[in-house]
């Protein structure tokens, strides 16, 4: 799967945050047998997989740039690396 170069380092962190969101939803899901969580997982996973599949299309380059700029602003400007850890200062 071809992913945009600037977004690739952020993918593990984004997938971790997706997982944490699902877990939080599950914790508060009062539906019988957590049916709402299962539905959320099934539908959102389809969206994530489609997004990743189409991420390499050149027509989406403007969106890649915006997303990378946003992620840089959140992580790099805060002194974090793309994985969310502290940057080592030489």
C-alpha cells in the first residue's frame, strides 16, 4: 500500500488513537452485548481501510499536505516526534 511520505510516520499514532477511541466508546456503551460498539467498529474500520487504500492517489495531494501540516502543528511544534514521543535534543 502506497502512503504519502509526510503522513507515513504519523500512521501508527493515528491508528493507536483510533483504537483508544473505540475502547472509550466500548467502556461507555450500554447497549445489549455492546452492539453499538460492534457497529461502530465495523463501519469505521471500512472507512479507515478505504482511506488508506485511496491515500496514494495523486488527486488527494492537497488533502495530504493539509493533513501533514495539521499533524506537524500538533506534534512537531509541541516538541514531539511523529510517534508522540519527546524529541531528543542534541
